[in-house]
C-alpha cells in the first residue's frame, strides 16, 4: 500500500527533529566525527556578523577550536525548543530556538556562559537521510563570560567587530 502524503510528511518531520536532537548530542559529547550524520559536506554555516564557513571540514575545525582544543569550556548542554519544520518534497526548512550552557574550566571554573538564540536550517534529502545544507546561527542573548567559549586564541576565526573575536 502506498504511503499517504500526511504519513510521509510526518515521517520526514520526525526524521529532521531527530537529526536536530542528534546535533545537540554530538556537540555535547564532543563526538564531532558524527557531524556528517546531520550536516552535508558542502554546508554553508552563517555564524552571523559577517562570519561564515563553507564546507563541513571548516565547521568542524571551528567547533573543535572552541570546545575541544586548548579549551576554557568544560561540559556543555544544548537544548532545543519551539521547533518548526516545513517539508517541500526533497527540501525542507526548520527553525529551532536553543539554549546552550557552557561550564567554564581553569580560570573560569565555577562560571557558566549561557546563550539563547536560534538555528535556521535548510535541509536536503539524501540517500543517507536528511542533511543540513545551510545553517544560519543567531545568538540573541549571552549571559556570562564569553571567554569560556571564545577566549582560547580563536579570535582570528571571527570577523572584526564581532564580540566573539577575543584576542588574548
């Protein structure tokens, strides 16, 4: 029996919602080798304020620089809410609000950087499932020391005028 449009749409919506949740687990466990399970190799990731990366390797390198290599950031927890997913054949758009908590270590032990914002994602259906091909990442509110995530000699990764460009 052929699948109805409503059931197909439900399955696609569920698959994308699961991928969004997987992103949170990947970043919180620092399992960056799993990012191809969520993101296309040719992703365009717009970090805002003029900073963008083209290609998954650059995105992974940026995240690794902030959360894995020579870090001031300990455990993190990313949570999603108010998720909207719109399916159009083999393309989809989603928006998800996030809260990201970053616990400081070293000189920032006992401090936490909280950030609220949203992910605006464009998706493409592939043979391996849905993958994000474009992400627009916006932080609306930051509370706590930005150095926890951005203070570990990563200033060169950000555009001039971006408050995440912290040079030590």
